[in-house]
């Protein structure tokens, strides 16, 4: 699985050095591996009260349902306002420079955190792990150096990427789009960056490869050839498919729509009109260009998740925007959907946290991730109870009973015609019966589980 870019002796030395770093508690001193204690005291916020990774629940281990994953970008990359992590956090591993040494320290600190949290997965963008060089070759050299560090850390810990992605956003060259730029050389550079990111995913054994079109859209129709840009967009996604097959990479390809969470503001990190901005636009795009059998979708919790699951395209979940999981109810609904579709493998739950500005200690970061994972685990336990009790499923069967027999079954099976509908309307004209959906009742039932 792993690339052999150094000799065995050097790799052994690197692995021993990594082991010493992890065991020395260099970056999170005084913080041990998080354990599960169901009866933890109220002030014991460094233990899991609900998340017991190995516990079998609804037929499989809890960690296999939850598949928690830490976003490296959210937790460890510089937060100049773009990222949720506030710059007030004192980070012993980060001196703010763009040197190779600083990037490597971040990686070692990250794996110490992942190991102590007891998670198996993390996510990364290519620009998060190494600085950009003066030439493409130098950039690739920096990435290869960091990739080797990651391989050593992975061999020590068993922690792998849930997904790898190319960052087609932060460099100013992509201000008018990356793969949909009006300049062909920009599209070419984006393609080269995607190729290298796929190489990283393959070397690290990432379970997925994510494409996120940060700037693939337009600001004004007056200077944009939309049909041309959409065709080029689709052709680049097809290039990813073709290179994946030539490379022998077996991970799942993911496409993440660029949701604008607050439509009332024209955020700097979104174009006014993004080409793929929702589940429906993503599915239309993929199906129109015959890419739907190659890609699944990475979505946030909430309506987009429910719709992706309904269409059979739920590939992974992005929970880096915490307002979508602000209470246990949202986490419960999320896992009810995950359980009903049989899990999210090979995807997972990409987690990011936001700290209060006055939270300046690394322990604060540690506590935030412990509590977020535990909140999700509590939602999972609630969802399992809901599914196993079957009350909601029985209600759905009863509510749609008219589609099980007679005329309703003919509609459901696709046998009915509009003429049949007209005949049925004649028979039932004037006999309309309104049956209550009992929404308040079922919301009250749900709240008792939560």
C-alpha cells in the first residue's frame, strides 16, 4: 500500500523518531489517550461518556457507524480568518512560518492528537502539508518530503486519511476559477495539482479522493460562457476518473457542492453563483455528463444529507461547520439516516471545531474534539434506539398504506396512466378525507428519545 521513497534503514530511523515524538507528549503534554467512562463526573470533560469505539451497537462496532475523522485544516492550519480555529490558541508546534520544518511539526502534533482521541481517520488538502515552492518541481519535492513523514506516522499509529483533496482555493491564481478559469494555463495548473493530490491519496491509502470546486462558478453572465465552462468542468472530472484508473487507486471519488451557508451575505470564499451549489445541481451535473457512476457526494448534516441519502448518493459527511450539529437532535437525525442506509463506508464524519477567542490553551482544543465526538456518539445511541424500536417506521407504513394496494399500488409500480387517475378521480369526487400527519405527536415522541 505504501510508497517506498526511502531505503529501509532510513525509514526505520524515521519511524523510531516518530515513536519517540508521540511517546514524549511533545505537543499535548499531560493529556492522555481519551477513555470511555459512562459514569464520568460532570467536570471530567477529557473522557468519553457515550463514545465507546469497540462497543457493538446495532450489529457493528460504534466506531464503524460513527467513523469520526479530524479535519487537519480546521485543527492545525493557520487561521487567518478563513478557518474556524481562532489565532489566539497558543500552538507550540506552529511558529507561523512557511518552512518545511513548521509543516512537519504540525503533522507530528496532529498525529499525537489523533492518537490520543482514538480516531482512525483524518482529512487533508495538499497545501496543508507542505509549502509552495518557486517551481512546480520544488513544490512536489516539499510534498513528497511531507508525505514520507505522514507514511512514517501512519505506520506507527495505523491512522489513515479519510480523504485527500487538492486546494483549488487559497492561491490567488484561482480567483476566476480553477478548472473553469477563462485562462487555459490556470486550468492546466489545477489539473497538475489534482494529479499530485491523487498521487498522495494513492500513496497514503486514502479511502476517498475529494473534489471541491471552491471557485467554479461566475459573478456575471455578461462576461461568462457558461456552457463552455460546464463542459470543461466535466472534462476535468473525467480526467480524474481516467488517472485514478491508470494509477490503480481504489478509493471512492467524492464531489462536494460548495454550499453557501448564509445566502444573505456575499462571502469572499464563494462566488455569487457556484455551478455546483446543492444536491440537485450536483446530481444534474453528474448525470448530464455521465459521471454519476464514478462520484458520490460529500454533504453537511441537515436537508442536503437527507436528500443525498434519498437519491443513493451519500458518500461522506462534512461536519466542520458546527452550527449544523449544535444540539443532540441534529446528531440523532443524522445517524438515523446513516443507519437506515446501512452506514457511510468508505466515507466518514469529517469533524472540525471552533474555539472561543478566550480559549488559548491546547487543552481547550483537546476538550472541544472530545466533546464533539461524544455528542455525535450520543446521537448515534439515540438513533439506534429509534430504529430498533420501530415506532417511526410503523407510522410511515401506516401513513402511506393507500399506496400498498389497489389504485395506489398501480401508481407506485408505474402501471397507472393519467386516464386511470381521471377514472379514480370520478369515483372519489367529493369524498376527500384529510388525515392528520400528527406532526406534533411525532416530534414529541422524538424528543423523548433525545
